[in-house]
C-alpha cells in the first residue's frame, strides 16, 4: 500500500485537539522557581551601573543575574555579535551597550512569578543615552554614529552581482521602467509566546525544555555561552506553537540554562521556568526585514528583457541574526525568474537601533520578488504586452543561467505553474497562442481586478554551507519487522514534518505507518537534522530518513536483527557569492510558484477584499497532499496580513504596536474568501520521492499579485504596503 502521496492524518493531531499535548508553557516541575527578564527599554545606551540590592532583598528572591555572571557573554546564529546580558563586568568588550529596546539586562529568579516580576522592577540601572540610528540609508553615511566597533559604515553584510555590462546596455533598451519599492517589517505573531523550563536531568546535564527550529544549534550556542562541553547540555522541544523563522534565533534558552548553572553553584538544584507576555515576545524577538529597493529595468519593443539594475537596502536592526542569508535570497530573487543579458545588483544589510530583523517565511524572497514582479507588470503595461505573455517569453530554463552565472539545478517548471494559474483565473489564448487577460470589472463605489505574479524560492541555506541532515532507524522483531524506531531531530513547527518523515520511513521499509515509532527533537538521542527553515527540512531530512531506512532494511534482510543504522545525508555542494562578480552556485534546489488574485477595492473606504486566490505550486512530490494544501492556505493567510493589514510601527527605536490590539493580524473575516491550490509535481531528481521544499514558497509572490490586482481595478500602482484603507485612499487621491 502506498503511504507517500496519501493524506494520512497528522500524528500529532489527536493530542493537540484534546489538549494532552504539552507546550512549554504547560510544562511544570515540582519545586520549580520562576524567572523574569529586565529588558533595556532603550534603543541605544551605555549601562554605567546596575544596582540589584533592592531586588535581591525582596522576599522570595533567590538570585539576580547580570552580564558579569555569563561565562562567555555572546551568541548569534550567523555571528556572535549579541550579548546574552548587557551591562558592565562582561567578558565581551562592548557588552555594556544596549542596541535595541529588547536587549536583556538582568534576570531575576524567585519563588513565584509575581515575586520575580516585582523584583525585576526594583533593579536600578543607570544609563548614558547614545545617538539613536533608525534609518538604514542614513546609517550608511560617513557621519553616522558607529553602532558596532567592527562595522565602520554600519554595513553588516553586502552582496554584489555583475552580469554582462549594464551601464552600456541602456542604449539597447526601447523601454525602461524605474521605481523605488518599500517593504515593511512583520511580526511573527506566534500562537504561543516564548516559554521554557530548565533543570538538571538524571545524568547531570543542564536540560532546557523549550521550542525552536534547530535543537542542535541551540545546544551549541548554550554550551558556548556557558563555556561547557556540548554533551553537558540537553535541549528538548515540546510542541511548537508557531515559528515561521523567528524561532531560529535564541531568545530564552541561554538565560534559562545560565540560571540552572548559577543555582547549582549555589548548592540549589531546582528547575526554573519562564513565560514571556505577548508584549515581551514582540520586543524580544526579530521581525521580517524591511527593505528599500531601487529598481531599473529595460526591454526591447518585442518584450525581450535586456538589463536590470537593483539596489537593496535591508534594515538588519541591532544585530546580525540571519541578515546575510536573507539578503542573499533577496539579491538572487530581485531580478525575478527571468533571463537577463545584463544585470547589476547591490545588496546591503545595515545595522540600526531598531529591533533585530531575521528569518521570516520566504527569507528575503518576498521582498525581492515584490520589486521584481511589480517591475515586470509595469514593463508589460508600458510595452502593451499581456503580463503572462511577457513572462512566458523571458522565463529561465535549464540551459539559461541565473544572474550569478550558473543554471538552476533540479528541473524548472516555471512555464507549467504560470500556465496552470493563468488558465484557472480566467486567462485565455487566442488563435495565435498569445495569452489574453480577463477584463476588470466593478460597480459604483467599487472596482475589481485580477493580478498575477510568478516566483521561485531557494531550498536550504546554501551559499557555500554544506547542507546536512541526520537520521537513525532501528528495526526490531523476529520473523517480520514488528517495530521501526525512527530518530529525527527536525522541528515540527506546525508543518507536519514528523508525519511526513514517518510516511517516508514506512514507504521505504514497506511497513504500515502504525509500526513507525518516533523519537524526536531531543539532543540526548538525536543528531542534527539542520534547521526547520529555508523550506529545506522535507528535502534534507526526508533523504536522511530514506537513506537510514534503506540501509537498515538491507541489514534486516541480511538477518542482522535488530538492525540499527545512523545515516547523514549531504546535499549537493553550493558556493558563496564571488565578492566582485557574484558568480556562484547558490542553491541545490528550488521551488516554483505562480499566484493570481481576484480583488475588489472599495473606492469610498479604501478597503481591499480578496475574493479568490489561485496558487500553482511545484512541490516535486506531495508526501502528504492535505498537509501541502494546509501549508499553501496558511502561507496565503499570513502573506495576506503582510500585504493588506499588518502594520508594525516603530518610532525612534521604540515599538508603537506591542499588542494585538494595535498590531492587527487577519481574523476569519479578513482572509481571502477562497484559495484554490494546484499541486504541480515535477520531481526533483535528488529529492526524497522527488519532493522539493514548499512551506515558504506560496508566500513569496502574494504581495505583487495583490498590488497588480489593485492596479487592474483602480489604475493606481502601489510601491509599498500594507494596503491599509488610509494608504489606499491616499493612493487614490482621496485623502
């Protein structure tokens, strides 16, 4: 019986709907203590003095920790540029300076949550305020304050592409479109704010029960900050109430482990628990990178693309986080999935005193492709060519290089996803095979239009990083396989990863799904599956699981019982950007997406209603089709919030929207009325059963599809969003 390709029920569904599943906030230990964090609440300042005496004297307080208590006071996924705690007495030079309002200054450990909170508010901190830098473009100026000692121009990372000769190519263009685009920050809006508990396990390891996207990496970062061997640190994931990239970076894990270590040195062996409020969560973790993108595109009269010049300024915020990876993806995708004779791209991620900006579903591709697809639609309008027809003429294929000079590996289905989407939303082809768009419509006080966009998204971190993933399979039984134990570390952040991996194991072993016993996300028993991000986990962990299962089955067939195999899958190698030309093989796989939107604009109120979305997504192979459709619909809803209503506001480095009463996310009456998902299955030659990654892919071109629909309806282009009623009315000239 086939198991891969079937919509089997998610293995975690019953526990979640009955309330039996533990999230970190649900986990309690006997005799546990509570922790509270003192945040800086200043965007840029030097800490001159911290007085904890009043806090420590409060009844019920066990201890207060500051920067002087952190053995190695630094961490960071890509670069250790952030102190664990800010303040004097640190082992890290410069850690006495806070760089954003969410920097952590001290932690209180007390008998109750309430006493920890009262004590936190008694800590006296003397600050010397420093100049606040919030505009990344201004931050690059020669006279801008230097925020980090190693970054004189405040540029934390830069990428460049030089393909052909752009400067001389403009004379060959019959039409040029030039514009500037602004994409906003976005809050991840997890169902569950940050929470966790740390304790000492039976083998003496500091054990942190929490949630994240890469348990092994968190183990390494905790061990580094505490100056301990990694094997003395254990990270265990409970159920994860949303991640979307924002849980890639450390939030509470190190301070929980630090608290347990400090208590142990005091002769106290008690667990410590921490649960952030929503406001603490919003200021305490990263957001999607806001970007300013300057774009200039040129083409021939017949629609042949000639030259593209792009400049991207990304606000990295206070620390690196994943700005280098996000910027790389934006640089790759900002010229769209099209063939260019000449291209010049400059991308900069810039330090400011805003909240850090990091990974968020799409990882730079939504920003880059908002500019790219907006430019493509504007070129089509200026040339008088149908937007689908213009795209079809210029698509990348297996023999056409990207702007970085190398072809896309693994097959390209851009034509298929575009054609499927266009037909489904109402495009037709005339007698000559040319594409013809459906007509806009409307009534008094409203206008209705159709928009389309096409995109692609990398699978994996890549850019020279050797992608890898570990799995273990142990087969038990006598005459037949009675139990197949599957050990994987990959985080199930809501995408159904554990179910999909169990399906791959069962299919490979030829056993019913019920015989698969999962052991997941515990560094004491699993290796590293890599991060649950960059749409990589199905591809990478799926290959690791299939590889381990194949080898275990061979041992079983050779009558080695029990059969036990550990296997690490290594993806095809990639290369980083050449610093001068950008030449590289950036990624080993890609996913492809086309989306069309039927939207209506109330021209009196400015409200945008999306009636229908058509999505054609090449997933390679749908391991579990129902889960794939769920990922598509979830991505569309999240992208709809980004595009139409979510407006994260900061002023002078301070958050103005710290609650869901001021930062509005879509409710049931706000989301698109209908989403039609078309699953295209063009197998990737190296993917498990042909699967590509897909969880982020449906997100990446929703914004330009909506703005194209709004233009089709109203005749007005919007180069920034969200399309709040106020912004729409201003664009229509009614405010």
